[in-house]
C-alpha cells in the first residue's frame, strides 16, 4: 500500500522512460522465470542487486516488503533438500540432505527473490498512474486500465474502513478473554460487512461515473515529452534486454 514512498527520486531508474522501463523489466522477469540451471543463480542475483542499487531505493524498503512473502516461500521450500531427490550429499542420523532437493530450493528462492525485487523496483520508482498510462500506450484495453486504477484507488478506502470497523469492534470487546470463542464469528461478520460495503460503494461510484460521461469517446491525450531522458533510458533498455536475452540463450543452450 506504500509502494510510492520513494517515487520522487533522482536515480537512473527513476529517470527511465516508463514504457521502456516496463517492457525491459517485464522481459527480464520472464527470462529469469525460465532459469532452471543452478549456476545461473549467481549472475541472476547479481543483476538484481545491481539494478536495485541503481534504483536508489533503501534496503529497508525491500526488506519490509519481502518479509511476509519470503516467510511463505521459505515454509514452502525449506523441506525440499530433505524429502526430494535421490543423490545423498550428507546424512546425520535420520536427517538426509539430497542434491536434487537442494538445487530446487536454491532455484525457487533465487527466482522468487529476483522477480519480486524487480517488481518492487518497477513500482517503487514509477507512479501507478504513469504505469497504467504506459500499459495503455502499449496496448492494454481501456476497460482493464480503468479497473486497475479504481481498484488501486479504493484499496485505500477499504483499508481505512477496515481499520475503523476493527477499532470499533475492539472497543466493544473483540479479542478479550471472554470473547475468544466468538472471535472467529465476529471476524467473519467483519469481513462480510466489509465486502457488502465495498460492493455498495462500487455501485455508487459506477453510477456517478456514468452520470459524468464515463464510456463516451474522448480525444486522446498527448504523450509527455521525455527528450532529456531518452539517452539514459535507451541505454538501460538495451542493456536490460541484452541481459534478458543472455539468460534465455544460456538456459536453452546448456
């Protein structure tokens, strides 16, 4: 919910033309998702760390957002070296480490870290509105762009409503010792009420948009001028696309 905290930066990644940045980083993400060779983990993580350093984003920005998904992926892959594969690397009593499971764990963790970090670089250095406009200029249907903008906008309203309702329920005894048996039921009521309010608000917003002319043809807006960013952005685009092609070629040829 706070990805745009460091958007007003001055790093080379911040000055990258949005369409080129979006296309290049997405191509690199898809290339990294295809990696199946364990020896490619070192260059893959190195490229990711280098791009994050160029973005000028603080390390705390990444660590805070990697914590919850990182914990989830860790619980999913931590047992792979002990239960998957046939080649035994070491054994201590009943504990056995297998090569295939260890390789799979390294691959999954490396791809997860690199792809998620690139996503944080993309959204942490580009305003969401600019991102959606870039997607529209790259061919995204207008309806999907509008849905993305509305969903992003009203996530904050839903979050505020949830906090207000949760605080009101806490003041009425939610979480207290004598209310623990009813806590699951109360949480279900809270989430159901939140869904109903969100649906009613979406209907009101849509009706207000229709009354203001939503759906009628409008003249296209001129694209922003980015002459001062072309040289740096073009260089980054060429380098990142070349790296993506290099990973694909290395994966296919070996």
